[in-house]
């Protein structure tokens, strides 16, 4: 089956405290989004990349590609009013059968090992999502109260979340539900069991200035 990666990048600069959308901020001389696309290309140079951006950011992205001489082949499509509809727009560009990974544009540090685990497990079992063990104490809050829960029963979820195309396309025929927090929850709502694989700790989602500093530190160590 073909491998696809749909990279969803619809963020703004709000939590970064600036006007530049976070996916366009530079780390080690390149916009975050280019590092993310590079990660998938370095894992598999034949992977089919689909980038989902807000319509008003597309021209800026094209200019950045020219400025940085970024030549990795990818297809562009516009985002929707929410993540669910943005993914749905990306799925319209997929030729089936395929393995489809959905990934946050601001997770540039996903490792090749994590990508291999996700695509291999999805190929064998229909889907796979990368997770980490919770390493801090965890509490469940309900009705203004909270109680401690066993952190060994909790997993921290990352992306890419990878699915066989027949499963994912069927899931996205559903109407949007606010309870859809990620692609796994969309698929799970059809009764599918979700399979977990090990993620990598560096695969952070860059949303705040401190995340940006951490990402740069990780990239410096890798160099």
C-alpha cells in the first residue's frame, strides 16, 4: 500500500505571543513545518505528503519554500473550520488503498523509529497511535473535585496516528462530534479498537515559547 502523511497545520501565533503562525517560526534556520516534512521524507522518500493549511497562509508558505529552496514534493489543500474538517479535506487527495498517517505540523521531532512503528503496526493491525507513559502524578477532576488515579493506567498520546485507508475514510463519513479530540477518537467511535505503539519523548507539540526553546535544544543535541 502507498504511504501517506497528512500534515495538519492550522495554528496561529496566539500562545507564542506573536503574530507569526507557530508552524512558520524558525528553529535552527528553518520553519518548524519544513522540519516536520523533512522528518517524513527522511523516513521514506516515497511517502506522499499532503499539507493542510488555512487558505490565508498558503501564499506565505509558497514564499517560504522559495526563500529556503525547499523542494520536497507535497500537495497543498485548504483547512476547514476545525481539525476534523481539515483532515477530511486532506483525505480527498488520497489514492487508495493506502496507509494514512495524520500528523501535527508542529511536531517536527518525531523519530524515524516512531514512524516505523506506527506504519508497520497499522499495516498489520489496521491502525496505530504513538503514546508515552505518564511520568508525573495524575488526578481526575469532576464536579469541582479531584482524585488521584494510577498513572500506569494513563498514556500520553502523540502523532502521527496511522490507519488503513478503508477504516479512516469510513470514519470520516461521520458527522463532526465535539468529542472527537483526535483521529483515533473518530475511528474508535465506529467500534474499532485502537492499537498503541511506543512514541518518542522528543516528539513534542510546539505551542509555547518554552516548547520552542526545548525543540531547539533537542535539534542541537541531534547535531
